[in-house]
């Protein structure tokens, strides 16, 4: 067995939206990570051991357990479909801790759907240490039922938690894509850090757009592999 492979039991698994499941796992002794980092996970069953997928820690490093918040895709028999079937007592394999997104300073977080997961631990850590300041989160989802951790983000960020929906008009929510018009409306100063995560086309497009609007390239932070 590789040095960076750990067998851990699932302690709890619950759905936080209709298709996003939160897993609480055993934490190996001495296992450390920074908010925003990720690891590769595979299922400890013969047919699935070699099928590794990257997931971001949504717990904080000092917690006694690990937490992952994972979107379950049931349209094909892949890893997340299998994760949707697992129960407490089943085992997962954890591998190396790696890069992902690191917090560099106050700014605007922009997430699409399950792309918010790297921001969960970062914002929780900032909240815990009273350093949230003027950080804001722009969260784009298809519909209201897709919003992950809506209550927790609202409690942490208040009016700086900005929700926009792309496939539904609902009272109290914006109904707009995150485009040039929307960014100019929601961002007062483009000389700040921007943290972006979501589907690859969204991330690529937003990075180019933010730079076009005046954001320094070195202040646009995205996943690093």
C-alpha cells in the first residue's frame, strides 16, 4: 500500500440538497490540509479501488473528523453515483493532499454549482477567526433547490452572499448569468482578489472577463493542479 493511502470509514452521510451529499469520515492520525485543498478519493471495493476522483475538504483542519460535500451524478454509473449508495460503515481510500485554491487576501468568491466546495472550508476558517471582513460570495445555480449550504452562507456573509439563478426566476434571487453586466453591478473595485471555481468553461470565461475588466491576472485565483 502506498504511503499516502489511508482507509477510512464513513461515519455519517446525509443529503444537503436533492443531489449533494455530505460525508463525515474518520480522520487518520496526523492527517493535515489547508482550507481549499483537496485529495483524491476512491471507494474501498474491488471494482472501484482504482477509480480516483478529486474532492475538496469542506471540514476545517482542527476538526476531529473529515468532511466532504459531494455532488452525486446518477445519470451514469460513475464514482459519485456509487458514493450516493454508500452508507455509514463503508470504507473510502484517501490519497495525497494537493493544491486546489488558496486564500490570498480579501476579495470576491465566484462559484458555479458544486464549484463552491473549495470555498466552504476557506469561508468557515475566516468566519471562525473573525477575518471574513468584506469578502463576498457570488453563487450561481440553476434553481433555488440547487443552492448548497444556503443557510450557513447567509449566516456567515449576510448581504455579501449574493445568489443568482440561471434557469428559474424566484423572489429574492437574481436571475442572471455571471457576465460583464452582472459583474459591473456587483463588484465596485476590480483591483481585488477573485476566487473562481465551477465548470471549466465558466472558469475560463470568467478569468478572461475579469482581466478584461481590470483585475490583475495575479489576483485571479483558480484551481491549481
